[in-house]
């Protein structure tokens, strides 16, 4: 009798409610999809530079609006202006780029130096291939020309899409301004949602994610400086022309996570081309160190910002970049860090509960 008086679950109502919530979630994500990339970037930037904003606010007598305005100008100077100058330089020199690409048809290879054949493992094979290219005029040009055409088409596509890129940058700046002005409110809302979702562990995960993002940002800058210093020393001691300008370009590429290769490899090729093979080898050694040291320096710097096992950070950085590109540099360590902490706390809590039950 008591069981008959209990209300029966309304399966139809529950099903419709789940479907409605699912449809609402999908619609919301679909509407926000054009802004998702800009929102992620703005969040990363604001979290990374939040201590700078607070320091500026303190110096400005507690005026958040003035501090946010200064940060906005800094973002515009750091994002939009360099991009505009770079695009202007590309458009202004596009004719020269085409001429240089066409000149590859007359490219000739000098004979290889004798020491190349004495290199271990692949030395004789490299010497034979180099010798063949030098004896067959136009063979190297025939190999390079298709890649040059692809590079030009890629460059034209990027220049054509620069309007959308600038719009994305402006969206990043606008969202960053909103977050700067209302950062505490946004952070409070995220923490409340995390607590509602996973209790104390949810709040811990949010705090850890913010610390990891800030650590990644500092690691990106620190690693780029280390790589640039190593590459710059190599360029200067090898007496490469316009070394100062090349160092500035290397720094930009390192900050963009492209590495020093795009600058250093042509410099090395030029050294070998003019016959200065000894300094070419020295410059190659500096390039190898500068181009690979980020795989070790960056995870260690991130670990200082977030107290986590180095293996987790290393896997997050490398796996994130492979899976998501540059954004994965932030996403990878954050996801693995949060997962690691949640699993660790879950296991530790279970072990403590079992120990108490035995006692």
C-alpha cells in the first residue's frame, strides 16, 4: 500500500527534459563557435597577465579602468601593429619574392668540400648526391621549383585571409578588456560552477588550471629568450651579415613556437655556399642546440609555475602541440594537470577511506 502511494517517475517528462537541455547546450555552443578561439586566447592572455594588471592598478591608485586601458594599448601594440607591419612588408615586397622564386631556375650548386665524404654514417651518400647536383645544372632547381610554387600559393592564401586574422585579434583584445574589467566576477563564477560540479576538487582543479596557464605563458617567453640568445651567439660569432635583424626575427619565430629553423638553416646554407664550411658547422651546432633545447627548458619552467611531475608537463606540452597546434601548448598541460590532480585525489581519498574502515 505504501509502495502504491509513491509517485511514479514520469519517463516522458525526463526524456524531453534531457533532450531540451542537450539541444540548448548544442545551440549555445554553435552560437559561440565563431568566438570560441578568441575567447580561449583572451582567457589565456588575461590569466597570464593578471598580476601585471593588478600591479598597474596599484600604481594607478586603484583605478581598474585606467589599468585596463594601458593593458589594452599594450595588447594592440603587441598583436595588431606587428601583424599590420608584417603584412605591409609582405605586400610591398611580393614582386621581389616572385623574382627570387623565378631565379631558382638558374640556381647552381658548387662542388662539395672533401670533408663531407668523411662524415660518419651518411657522409659518403651526402657527398655523392651533392656531387651529382653540382655536375647536373638545373637539377636542384627542378627539385626546388615545385616547393617554391607551393610556398607562394600558401603565402598568397595567408595574405588573402589576413582580414579574418585581424578581426580575430581585435575580438581577442575586446574580450580581454571585458575580462580585465570583470575578472574577479568571472573567476568567482567559474569557481562556483566548479564547486557545484565537483566539490572541493573542482575548485582545486580551477586554481591549478590558472596556475598552469600562467606557468606556460612564462615558460613560452623564457624559452624563447633562451633559444634566441643561443641562436644570436651563433650568428654573431659566425659573422653572419645583419645578425641583429636576424636575431629579432628569431625571437619573433620563437615566441610563435616556430623555432629558429626558418632563419638559421638559410644562414647555414649560405655559409656552406660561400665556402666557409668550418663556421657553417659551428653555426649548425648552435642551431641544433637552440632548436631542440625548448623540449627540455619549457617543461621545467612550466613545472615551476605548477607543482606537478615533469613527465606530466612534458607529455602535455608535446602532445598538446601535436594535437592542437600552438593553442595546444596551453591546452595540453592544463588538461593533463587537472586530470592528474583529480585522479590523484580520488585515489588518495579512497585509500584513506579504506584505512579508516580497517582501523
